[in-house]
């Protein structure tokens, strides 16, 4: 398998408290990698370390390597804007930018200097169609994005992230604040998108993990306990903690 | 003595009710007594002419010099304070997110500065003027008053930027924004109403303060035509003219108080209105 991201011995601590302990894993290109684990085990932290959002945490210390296309992005002399533009982030709940729907989609393009009106309009339509939002909002592109429902906002945020043309999608429990129908839409989108993007999906919904995963990583208390194909991990877990988690003994 | 919780609750409820009534009563008393004295003297001439024969002795003329002077001064000082305070508040909330204790230290400093009496700013401005050899002037007043309201501006904008969710910052960074794009295109927009409230609050403080302009702006009958001329202001118009034995002069003081209190009331209501619309 071809790996988009390889993590070697990533350790992260906050105020000297270890949060991620010696995490090593590979994230395969154009596949959905699901990160699974109980609450507080460090899934969000791991995801945010991939696009260096962990830099924002007071008292954070990181060591180890995160290789993006073979280049270590942890060693300081990287252009963070560049790294982040390669990864679209879909957070646990949507954070629309304080502007209208149209501008939410074009924001990323405008800040990187693309201002041609026709180009932008085409992009807006393209990406809104991609997330099945076009029909719902095409007549009110000038409305504030905050006027949309949460499910629509989450799809808008996905479209906004895709519009900057990332190579990787980082999704942190993207369906946890959504109704079943919106959740299904997002899930279906991800399955379609994986042919073009490398997707890292954090979830603690086991059934979602089974539906989506090409590769599964199970974390517990800041460590990667087990990783493998869904078949290996779900049907034949090796580690006792994984077994008891999968059998629903803790969440 | 053992009070059961019911009587205790009743006692404190009555206490709160009485203190509220008391405060509202005092406020009404102030407003009513100023209006009672000031409204009758609020004529067209009063609002549209400058004092004739000197503000302290002349019985003719009005307070236009003080109204215009105060507006010039407060607009200038608010503008200056905004230009200084807005970037500081953005810097604290967008650039220094990782340095929590530093941000808290900065907040503490501005809170202390907020509490420093305005006469101290006035004295500081005066020392600075003497040092630079500058006369009392609109410019000196604008600079002094802006120093006095910068802490208000910073902390008020800071409070509204503080409530911008961390997730929005993370989302914007993930889209490849730089910190300055986030500051001006996203945070300022998200906190827009809070920023307007901060501006109004600062303007209200600037227009009502007498002590900071006393040595720095001076007082004159004329309407200033340049930043280097001294200027009248409403608070000093009250201060200087109320002590006059001449009734017509005192009337000008009461008229000034009425104009000032109306402006401050309108500004407070406006900022309340904008603040409420945010929720
Ligand atoms: N900014 C922070 N400051 C201090 N501790 C933090 C911070 N962010 C995360 N942590 C700690 O790091 C650990 C992992 O948190 P993280 O959010 O990564 O867990 P998670 O696996 O995403 O949990 P959940 O499923 O509940 O979202 C937790 O113990 C948490 O308390
Ligand atoms: Mg999480």
C-alpha cells in the first residue's frame, strides 16, 4: 500500500502530561482510515497534530516524525499555510465563517489570490453540487451561512474545505451533531470522495467504522493498541483491550 | 438565631428589590434635576451660537463651542484609541492563543489602566505637553483622552473576540488563512457587534470626562479650526460656567449638562440595543 502520511514515534504532551505516547502508524493514500477509541484517548489530538493545529495548545510539546509525502512536517521549517491547505478539516460541529454562503465557499480561493468571478462561480456550483447542497441553497447564496441548518452547515463546511483542493480530508466525528439523514449524506460522500482524497475519519460509532473503514486504528489512553484492515481488527482482534472495546464493554 | 431558608430568601429578595429601587431612584433624580434646570434654557440660540462677551461674564450666546469641541475631541480620541486598541485586542486573541498566561497578564494591565482616574491621565498629558513645549490644544486633548480610553477599547473588544469559538480559528487556519487574514476577515467580522459596542462605550467615556481635558485641551469661546487650537468641551463648559454668579452663564452650564446627559444616554441605549441584537 502507498502511504500518504507516515507517523513515527509521535509523542505529544500538554504541560508535561503525556497525551499521545509513541504513536506510529501509516495512513494509506486514497483510502478511508478510521481512528477508533474511547472518549479522551487522544483521537482529536492525533488528528489535529496532522495539520499542526496542536501548535495552538498552550504548553504543548511534540516529538517524533510525521511524514507527509515523505517530508517531515514536524521539524519547524515548513510553511504551515501550505501544509494546512493540503488538508481539509471537518470538525465535530460546523463552524461557518461569518459571511454568506457563496463567500464561505470562495474564501479559501480568494485568500490564495484567485478572484476571477466566473471561475469562483463555477467552483461554488461545483462544490455545492458535490456535497448535495446546491439545490437547497442555489437561490440564496447571498444569505449568511449561519442561517442554514446544522446538517446543511456541515455539508457547507465540507464543500468549503474541498474548494481549496486539498489532498487529505481530516474529519473529527463529522456526523456527531447531525441527524441520521445528514449523517448518511456525509458518509456516502466520503465513500465517493475516497477515490480522489485520502480520508482520516475519527469516530466512536462502531457501525460507522465498519461501514466506512479501509484501514482501522484503535487507540486507548494515548497509545495505538492495534491497527489493521477492518477484517483483521473487527473480526479477529488480537489485543484484549480491543476485544473488550469491540464487544461494547466500555465506550 | 435560626432563620429558615424561606424567610432568608424573602429577606434577601426584599433587600435586592430595595437597593434596585434606590439606585434607579437616584439615577432618575439626577436625570430629572438636570433636565429640570437645563431644558428651559435649551433654546435654539443656546444650541447654535457661541458665547458672546466671554464665557464667564457674557450673558449672550450659547454652547455651540462646547458641543462642537466635545464632538471633535471625542471623535478624534475614539478614532485614535480604536486604531491602537483594535490591533492589540486582535493580537491577544489571534496571535497569542498559545500564550495564555501572557494574555492574562496583558488583560490585567489594561484592567489596572482602566481603573486609573482620568485626572492622572490629564496630569500625564500635561507633563508630556510641557516636555514637548506644546500648548493646550485639541490635539493634546485628543491624545490624552485616547490614552485614557484605550484600556476600555482594548478590553471591550477583547471580551467580544474572546467569545469567538476556538473551532472557528481552527477551521480558518485549516483553510490556509494567515493570522492577519483571520484577524481582519473573520474574527473582526464575527465580533463586529462587540466592536461597535466597544467604540460606543469608549466614545461615551471620552465625551463625558472633564479631568483629562482640563489641562490639555484648555477652554475657549471659539470653535477650533485646527488641531493646534484649544477647544471648549461640554464637561468643562459645566465646570467653568456653573460657578459663575451670573444666572445667564449658569444657564449655559445646565444646558451643557442636558446636552451631555442626552448624548450619553443615547450612546448607552444604542450600545445596549446593539449588544442585545447579538444574542
Ligand atoms: N487544550 C488541551 N489542554 C489540556 N488537555 C487537553 C487539551 N486538549 C486535549 N487535552 C487532553 O488530551 C486528552 C485527549 O483528548 P482528545 O480530545 O484528543 O480525546 P478524544 O479521543 O478526541 O476524545 P473524544 O472522543 O471525547 O472527543 C484528554 O485527556 C484531554 O483532557
Ligand atoms: Mg475528540
